C-alpha cells in the first residue's frame, strides 16, 4: 500500500465516525443536500478506496440454490411490469460507440454464469444462479470515455433506477442476466433483463432494465434518493 493511500485511509477512518452519525438521520426530503450530502460523498470516496475490484465473491454450488418459492420476488410496485413492445437494451452515455441490443443480440455475446448469495437490505438473503452478459463486456463494445466514473441502470418500471461506481459495475461478477437457475428469466425476477452482482446489496440490482449509461457524474437511485446508502457494497 502506498503512503498516500495509507494516509487517505486513516483520514477515511476518522471521518467514518461522522458517516455513522450522519447515517441516523436519513429521512430528509433532500438527502443529497447539505451535511448528509457531504457525508455521502466522503462515504463514496472511502468505499471506493476500500473496494478491491480483483476480489471475487465465492461461487456457490447448485445444492446451495434456494428452493423454488424461497427466493422472494421483491418489487416497489403492486405488479410485475411487462416489457414494452420491441424491447431492446440501449447502452450509451459518454461512449464512442453506443449500441442497441435486442434479446437475441444479447444472447450472442459472451455468456457468464454466477451463483452467489443475494443480500436484501430488508434482512433476507437467498441463492440462485444467473446467466447473462458481463457489464464489462458491454463496456468493451461501447468504449466509454476516460472521464466516465459511474454507470446508471434504468428500468422500464417507472421510476426505478440505480447508479453505480464504475469499478463495481465492471467487476467480473456483475452481469445483466437473462437466465436464472438454468431457465429463461421469469418476469417476476426482472425479465427480459436484470442487473445481478456479487458486490452490491439487492436494491442496486435493477430489474426490467432498459438503459445502461456510462456517465462522468453520479446520479442517484430509487432507494438511494430516499436515503439509502448510495455505495451499498456487500
Ligand atoms: N425495477 C426494480 N428493480 C428492483 C426492485 C424493484 O422494486 N424494482 N427491487 C430491488 C430490491 S430491493 C431487491 S432485494 C432485488 C430483488 O430481486 P428479486 O426480486 O429477484 O429477489 O431487486 C431490486 N431491483
Ligand atoms: Mo432489497
């Protein structure tokens, strides 16, 4: 570890106590403004410094998969949205070659399976295997600009989105999944495409995805805008 990084982490640990204090009052109408907003920025810097993009979460065995019915179908709405006619994934933002990918085109890209434990902030956890395309593979296709530091994922479910730090989005166990437990993804779990990752809490994993944007600036998220932690690493 370099001297600067050590000094930075020391500073981070000191501010960590402040972050904890800031965390108790997250019910403001503008959680990103003022003191809490500042603390969120400090928190992002600290968590980014601590995040190790090369560390893989343990891949679990098929026998670890939750029984059907034991993987909650968690959502903000009262029903599961259906994909709009002619659904396709848009991948763009500050990139050299934006693309629009149909479900078929996605299936033709390099396929990855990941089976890790899912952690919802509400306290439950469950295990499934997920098949899809790494977000890093999409990044390779579109070639993000050097200024990009965030990736925003948007759902066609009105209002649901989440923005991520670039490193977590490019982690090898962060994928856009179209399959679950060896079957095509069901609508309840986010078909035709949902985000899945070993390195984030459940609310960062946007279901019913329609847009991926590589951005130089940080945006928010459905739960993040309501006071939940933005980084939300596992
Ligand atoms: N579009 C959308 N994505 C979403 C949600 C949601 O309500 N809408 N809920 C999030 C939360 S809080 C969790 S824990 C996971 C749940 O995924 P699951 O339904 O596959 O268990 O989806 C996340 N993605
Ligand atoms: Mo969740």
